[in-house]
């Protein structure tokens, strides 16, 4: 069986032994096409066989350098030993009771960890769910219950999920919303401080964007009608946009001044991804509620809303929950993932990844006019591609770079409102040699555009 096991024992190497996709992947893809709904896409048409550390091996024996982590999920690596050990132990004890029927200790322990790890030293409580979208929906339910108000304010380029309410909260039409309306009402979208694309340039972006956002909220919605302001401290699907410094604190202050629940959606940016436990710590922003998922449990489905005890407790008993929310195996996995984050100091690893990646990408940006901006923090780094000499988005070059990387054995993802951002989300445990080799291939891809 050892031969079949994935995890960190996998050879940490890039290895392309067939065309990509290889024959076995092509065969499986044909089966997929005849049985899996067409709406479920695939970034890279290869089928996974094993994964661990910084690599993903496909069914044809190709080994890809993983710069995607299953979209910021396997931050501790795939099949992390502590995740496997704790989840396997739990699988043998019991798989499900329903936390609302018969609670179990793992659920409580995860909530205790969330209270310790999230920003702020106020009394906190949590509720656990299955997916990020479900966590965001519940944060809105809690905020509405607490405030007795209905409106929810979100931002340009924001992404919050694919359920009905979270589609309404999400900015981008294609592919997330197109044809899926009508959407939930009482959702209002305001500008975000996107320095690279701010009309007057980056220098006054934070103040101008905050003033515009606040003006729209007060004039068009009425602050006294707003239950929650929901924002990603680093906007993920929107293109790894770091709001200009000062913007988040200004919006946070406005929320505090007006009795609005400030919700940080840290589903993508949380759990060591940006080199801090949570990205909002970067500017000392303490949210009222924080939503987490993705990196929390090493790949098992788990999500949470954590926040001020008095807000969380506003909801009547029985008002929050779900059959599977806080599944015991997922909770055990989360405790394993958190153990690994602490033991390996994955915040430091994420900062080191930034130290390796950013200078190399910035150098590439001097050389290749197609790179409009290099941005991001920790292991959440991106390049925004433009038509050289302009700021016009270049989704064609973005797709070409991704394709070259995939063919050459490097898994990268694209993102962004304009589809023109190559994003890098390596597992935080990736070896530095592998990371550098991955960057060599990215540079090759950029050179190939010329
Ligand atoms: C991925 C993501 C979600 C949705 O999470 P799912 O688990 O896919 O439902 C919500 N918000 C942000 C910021 C995300 O990145």
C-alpha cells in the first residue's frame, strides 16, 4: 500500500512523462464528459492520482509542481500527516452524529481554536458549516438577526460564493451568476480601493475609494438600514487585489460608527496564507465577524463564522445549523491542520515564499511589458497581465501563460474580473527548490509570449 499513498512521501519533483493530458487522463475525461454535468469545469484536464508536499501526480505518472493548492485549501500540503492521523482516528470512532443532535468535543475544540486565532481579544463564539458560501450566508443571517436591519454592502470585484445569496454578493457575472437570477435583494455594491486601476492613480486611492463607498452607502442605502458590510481583506477571485492601505480601516471605522456588523471574508486569505493567521491583521483591523473555510482543514470540507459573542448569540436557539455542519472528521482534520500550521510555523513559510517569489516576478515585470503589476502577500501572489504599454487587460496572454505552465508540469490558476491575472497559491510546505523551478517555468511562459 505504501506505493499508493500520497502525502509528503511523494517524490518532490516535476516530471512530465506523457503529453498533457496523457492517455489515461484523456480516457477519464471522456467518461467525465458523458456523466458529469457540463457546468462543472476543469482548469487542467488531468486526473489526480496522488498529491503531497508541493506536487500533484496524475494518473499517467506526470508530477506537477502545485502552485494552486486546490484553490488555497491544502496550505498544509495534501494528506498532511497530522490531518491524516487525526481524521483517521476520528473515522474509526464515529463519522457523524449531527452536531445539533449529539454534540462532540472536536466541534468545541475547533471553536476554541478559532476564538484564540482570530483577531481581537473580545469574547468570541463560532458556528461551523460545510462550505465557504454557507459560512457567508450565515454571517449575513447573524448580522440581520443582531441588527434588525436588512441591507448588505459588498464591493466591486468581490467574490463570496455560488449559492443564491452569495451570488448576489459576488461581483462577476461570468461564470458565477450568468443566467442564474433572480438574485437575493437588499444587496448593494460599492467601490473598492484597487490601486492599479484607480482612475486618479494609486496615491489617493484609499481615501477616494473610502469616501465614494461611504457616500454611496449613506446616500443610496442609508447607514441605518445596513446590517452588514462584507469584504475580503485581499480580494481573491477579483484578482488578488490588496485594497490600498487605509481603505479597510476607514470602512471598518464607518461600520463601527453606524452600528453595522463588519464581516471579513477570509475564506481564501485566512489561515497563514498571507503570512499572518488572517489578512486583516496586516492593518490591525478587528472584524465583528470573520468567515473561514478553504485552508482551515487541510482539504476536508469545513467552514466557520466566528465573532463577537453578543452578535453570534443574537440568533434564537435552533436558528443556525445544518445536517453536516462541523462534521467530526472535518473537525479532527482542522485540529490537525492547525497543529501543523503552529509546529511548522507556516506563517513564516508563507512570508518566505513571498521573499522568493516577489523579487523574481518583479524582475520579470521589468523585462516583460505584459506584466502590469506584481502584487499580493505571503503565498497569495499574482501578476496582472496587460497589453504592453497600456493597462488594457490581457486575458489571452494569461491563458497562454497558464497553458504553457500546465504543459510543462506546473499547476497555476488564473483569476480576476478581467480574466487577466495569474495567481500563485503554493502549499505553504512547498520546498524552495520546487518553488524556484516553478518560477523558471512561469518565466519561460512569459518569454514564450514575445
Ligand atoms: C472560495 C470562496 C468562497 C466560497 O467558498 P466555497 O467553499 O466555494 O463555497 C467565499 N468567499 C471567498 C473569499 C472565497 O475565496
